[in-house]
């Protein structure tokens, strides 16, 4: 639309130094956070809350590694403002383990080698968790579609699908889909 | 890090308050709905609103009403539409278009209003500031020359929305609200000829409703061409709506998108098809005619020659599916 940068000038840096104070509900706990208002949720989580489990990839919505759950729905934290994140339940990969240890997905990802470099893993785990909330026995087709917003450069995806299917099976056998995923 | 520039952030409660703020803030204010188009653009320093007017609390623009017509609030998420089983049965072509947008995670965030008002796209534009400076800025943002067509006085950035061609083919109407009042326009009237002035909507106007008239006996289809089955924008797209009278075409709308700054209504092809039976020969001829309206340049993924060719193939497939 209308260009507002001057040709030849440097890209305008964020000038506002004043911080916004806000309460964000992350992994079941209210956190009082102060951050600069232009920051994305990804930047707030990593830089102002030291929650570096959420990974920083393309920053443009093209990779899915920054995925977090907001009220249970996978969202790209690189395209949500910190300012827009109050009043919602935010879940990051740090919140997946429960009092009894890792989430079944975390175990099966480790067992089946669904993480190689691991950079995409937090995003996959959270998207998969949301999928299993909706569908306890997802078909391979559903998994391929629902996980199509998370890119992985290493695994070739097969091991990821298999790990999710194994976790789903174990969760069904336990009879509870949020086993291990609830917050303290 | 590609950080956002600074801005003032306001989150009004309803459409009327949104319009009031837009008037008050002037042309440097922009609406943000899902932010999936605007935030990347702000990070790359294409669009730099001084004030962001967020629709996150604007609930009167959400929801879908189904009577004879289908009315969609502009702030309805793409995911909300995708999960709407009745919409899928009643308007399968629109559902297909919605479901083809980017990825499931992005559809949890993006709205249909944002999809209609999507910025036009070009390989020389959708790059970060340093990249664009590297080859010198182009006319759409910060520069004076078009790198795709250097002698051109207009910008050829591409309308890449998936829902827009279907909405045009279905005869949808858009309602725009500002402090000056409300107006309703035909979907096609929303779009400008130039990749820089791609919307006829005024800056202080809020898109509030999208109304799709009762489709009667007509059937529609949407076909999208892209490299990958997810993430990618269309590099060519065809929406067709046909109403038959026995085995003859009574009425037809054929719309191309992602081949230029403005969606293309294939008027001469429509005229050609009226009253005809959709035989393989007629479909072949229609496809040839329609492809003439597509003038893609080399500013998206895939070669422009191939995109032009594929338009006629996709028109054939679209009409074939409706036969
Ligand atoms: C990786 C990636 C892939 C994508 N793939 C596709 C694709 O395949 N197909 C496709 O069509 N799109 C695609 N998109 C673009 C975009 O995500 C979608 O078009 C989405 O629907 C935009 O909606 P939004 O609510 O996020 O818009 P926003 O970013 O909030 O807004 C977009 C524009 O619309 C204006 N606007 C929004 N709502 C209103 C309103 N109610 N009234 C007036 N103006 C308004 C804003 O001011 C802004 O200019 C993709 C984006 C990304 C990042
Ligand atoms: S078509 Fe030309 S002016 Fe428009 S964005 Fe591309 S290079 Fe720039
Ligand atoms: S970092 Fe958010 S999608 Fe890539
Ligand atoms: S494990 Fe390396 S990107 Fe997925």
C-alpha cells in the first residue's frame, strides 16, 4: 500500500521503549510481564519470560515452529502480539509435562526418533496435542492435513506420524486423553 | 530478528467504534483482524500503520447466518468457516477455497475479511527491507521502477486471495461501513486495476458483511494451482459457477485469480457458453478463450508461460466438473 519508509533510509527500528504491563496466563499460571508493545508473543515468551522452548523460525507464518496453544487452538506466536494474548490460556511446550512426567507424545517422539535436530519438535508436539484433544483416533490422512502447518527438515514426517499414532493408542488404552497433560 | 515497527494499538468493541477510530486516526491507521497478512508485511516494512485498530474484540462481525442467502461476518475465522458443516454442503466451492488457504494453524487465526482485503503479492515485494534495498526498491513500496515490467506505469502485483474469485463467481456483495454511512457493492467492484491501489475500499471503511445470494440450482467449483499442497498461495486459480437449463448452460460465471492485480471475470467466455451444451469441444474452446484474459507476469512461483497454459487446463477441469 502506501510506502512510509524513506527510500535509502534504514528500516525504522522500534522506537517505543515504554513497556506494557500485562498478566499473561501461561501453562496454567498467571505471570505479570512487562514488555515492549510491538513485541510478538514469540518474543515475549522467549525474551521477557525466558520460556525458550517455543522456537523462533521464519517469523512470517511459514514454518510452524513457533506454534503455541491459545485456549487449546494451535496459533503461530510469531504472528500474535503480546498485547493480544491476555485473557487466553497459553500453553507452550514447557507446560506439556504433568505431575507424572512427560506427555505421552513426548515419550513416543523420543522412543520412535520423531525428533532429530528437534527444532520443529515443540510445534509438532503442541499441534499434535490439539489434534488428539479433538480426535482420539485420527486417521493418517487427518494427521497429514492437521500437521501440514508444521515443517520438518529432518525426519521426513513418517516417524512423527507414527509417534503421534502410538501416543494416541496409549492414551486411548489409558482411557483419558489429557493424562499427563494437565497443569499443576 | 525481523521485529515489528512500533505502532499505537487500539481494540474497539464493535464495528461502529472501529469506523469512528479509523476516521479519527486518519489514513495512517489500519485494521488488523487475524494479522496473518498484515504482521508479515509490517515486519518486512511494506505496510507501516501508525495505529493498529484490532478487531479481536469485535464480536458483532463474527458468525455466519444462513437463510436463503448466506451472510458471513468479516471477522469470522477461516477455521470457523471450515468447521461449518452446513456451509460445506451449501457452498462447497467456497469451503474448498477456504480450506486451501495456507495451513490449519494459520486458518485458526486468519479471517475471511482479511482474505478479501489481502495485499497483492510479488516476488520483488514480499521480501525484507534489506533484500529490497539490495536490488533497489520497486514502485509498490519505496521505489520508482517496476522490476517485473520496467516500462510499466502500473504495478502488476498479484491478487492472491483464494476466496475472492469464488465470492465473485457466486455474485457475493460486500458491505462497507464508515462514519459517512454504509454502502453495499458487488464483490468485483472491491478490486482496483493496479497492484498498488488494489482495493476501491476507502481507508476509513470497514468491511462488515459478505452476503452470498441463494445459489438456486447453480453449482460451483474452485480450482487452485500451487507448488505445495499447503502453505502456498495460488499461482493461478479458477472459480466457475454454472446454472443449467436441461443440458444447456443457462447462466455462467467464470473468474480467474492470481494472474494479475485484479481478479478477471471472463465475460466473452461467459457469453460464448450461454445456451450451449458443455460438450468437450465447447469446453475446449471456452478454455482457450478464457486463457486470453490471463496475463500473468514472472512475479510469482512458477513460470508465467506455464501459468497461462495451466489456466486453460484448469478452466477445462472446472467446466468438466460442472458438466
Ligand atoms: C505462510 C502464509 C501462507 C498464506 N497462504 C495463503 C493462501 O494460500 N491463500 C490466501 O488467500 N491467503 C494466504 N495467506 C494470506 C492470509 O493469511 C490470509 O489471506 C488471511 O485470510 C488473512 O486474514 P487476516 O485476518 O489474518 O488478515 P489481516 O492480516 O488481519 O489483514 C489483512 C488486510 O485486510 C485488512 N482488513 C482485515 N479485516 C478487515 C475488515 N473487516 N475491513 C477492512 N479491512 C480489513 C487489513 O487492514 C489488512 O490490510 C497466507 C499467509 C501466510 C503468512
Ligand atoms: S509488479 Fe512491479 S511494482 Fe509491483 S510489486 Fe512487483 S516489481 Fe514492484
Ligand atoms: S516462526 Fe512462526 S511460523 Fe515460522
Ligand atoms: S527434527 Fe529437525 S526440523 Fe524436524
